[in-house]
C-alpha cells in the first residue's frame, strides 16, 4: 500500500507532517488549534500562528495518524516524533472484527480515558451492532455482517 501524498510544514522547533490520504476529517486539529489548522485557507496549516508545544499537543490527539510531527533538537541523536508514529498490527477477520495486536499500545476512549484491555490483542467491532463498542461482542453473527 503506497503512502500517498505527504506535506511538511516547519518552524525552527518542529516539522508538522500531514498525510492527507489518512485524514478522516474528525476536526480534532481544528478544534484543538483553530489558529493553526484552517481548512478553508491555503496553506491550511499555519505553523507560525501558535507555540510548538500547543501544536504538538493538538497533533497527539489526531485519531487517524494523518498528522504527526518531528522535534528539531540538535542534541538528540534521533528526532523525537509524535505518538502517532507508533505502529500497531491490525488483522481484518472476514465477516468479523478488526483484531488489533496491542502489546505496548493503550486504547483510549474519546474523552482520553484508558479502556480496559486484557491479553495481547483486542477485537474491535466493524459491524456496528456490538453492545460493547468499540469492542466486538460477536453480534456480527446475528446481523449477518458480510464485511
């Protein structure tokens, strides 16, 4: 799978990386830093309009990973990257859930609360019928989900 288009916006402290093909348009960036993320303007990311720390905090809330950043610190041997640069393994079960290999990954709800997970993998609902969202409860079998 190709990564698609990538755009970068830099100041002296950070480089913001935007991968538009990953964006789900949740609006977390616009809500978190409306002075920086202006989808109706070009360029739509105006990195000079806010402090780097605020921009990084906003990017850390990006649910899709479309936004990430690299900190420019000459004292570091490797650049510090946003948490969105971590990797997870997801397997799609035919007619069933997403299986996420979550060793070392924390699942947070939309308020930022840690979801209880046990084991090295979790099953996330794809059919929309689970009574225990975001987790799969097997409801896909009763609704004849064919995904």
